[in-house]
């Protein structure tokens, strides 16, 4: 029987810096690999097979930003917050906009609530006439 590492490498092209996953992929572009009785994302399987376990509360991040890459040297384990910061900038203490990153300031787990409220208000002001016209049209249809 072929061991997991040998089976894994048979599905990889090590042609360049990024080692491309050649086998099945999820619609998101991440590779799919059956490991330890379940289907894993291929980069997570690579991390587990060649680096070590992914600790609870941690996620595997592609340093190269290539979802099909399974090169263990391109992977690192991060907390969810660190992972989001890698993608969206900022730090563990503040958002890229400069606002303090606290639970009360989080919107949708990773966005700045203060900036999002400002964006919504500006959008409403820019679209107020159209919104009010649609509301009035709706109200008139309902009262007929």
C-alpha cells in the first residue's frame, strides 16, 4: 500500500518555486487530498505531512498567495486574526485605517466597524433620493 506522503507527491508538480497541485481541486482553487480519513485542503495536508500538526485555533497561510501551491516552505501556521492581517493589512492592535482593533470595533470578524458605518452613511447620502423614490413607489403600490 502506498503511504500518504508518496501518494501526495504523485499529485504535485515541483517545477518551480510554487509546487502546483495537479489533482482534484475545490471550486475555490484549493487542492483536495484525502488524509487520515477525511478530505483536506491540499496545502493543509502538506503542512500536516511535512511540517507538523496545525494547532487548535490556527490556520495554514500561503506566503506565496497561490492557492494551488503545496510547497511546505511557502506555508505557515497563523491564528485567524494574524491570517486576516496578512490578507488585509494592519496589525493585531489596529486596522489598516488606524482605528484600534478591538472586539467592539469588529464588523464581520475582520472589518473595521467605524469605517464600515462611515461607508454605509456616505453610500446612503449618495443614494438617498433613489432610495426614497423606491420606498414611495412601494408604499403607493401597497396602498392601492
